[in-house]
C-alpha cells in the first residue's frame, strides 16, 4: 500500500470515529488552491474542520505534532472558503486533529484556532 492509500484508510477510520460520536460528515477532501481539509463534520450548531494525521512509527513524536504553522494557515484559509461557499457563517467553527496510529484513534478537539495564526 502506498502513502496515499494508507492516508485514505486512516481518514476512513477517523470518519467512522466521528460518526460513532454523533457527528455528521458534510465534506471530505475539500480542496482549494490554498490547501485541503480531510474531513468536515457537523454536530448541532458546530462545524468541525478535521485534519487527519498518521504515522507508522512514533519515535519522532505523535502524528499531530507534525502540523506546523504553515499547514494551519492553509487549513484555516480553506475552511474560510468552505464556510463562504456553503453559507455556514451562522455556525460556530472548530479545528480538530484526529491522530490514527496503530489503529488507535486520538481526537484532539480545538487543536488550534484562528488566533494561532
């Protein structure tokens, strides 16, 4: 399996995790010229933009630790476009990270926010 296939598999695990926890998936792999958001979920009045991370080895830290300021800026800009395009301005938004490592899921709600950039 190549990296892309592994990534898709991990995104599916994250998607199932969100669904089991009461989220509705409203978008997958939303792309703009600025970047891509892996999963977009809705729960009540909340829209959650989810970055899915995975690594096959952990000796260099956790998968979520690989997200840098540049990546966050891309996610935020892409999220702003999604919100505008889908007229979701009246919703609260949150940026989460789901780490999938050795079939273990770690969900980090509010991993970063607009103030981070």
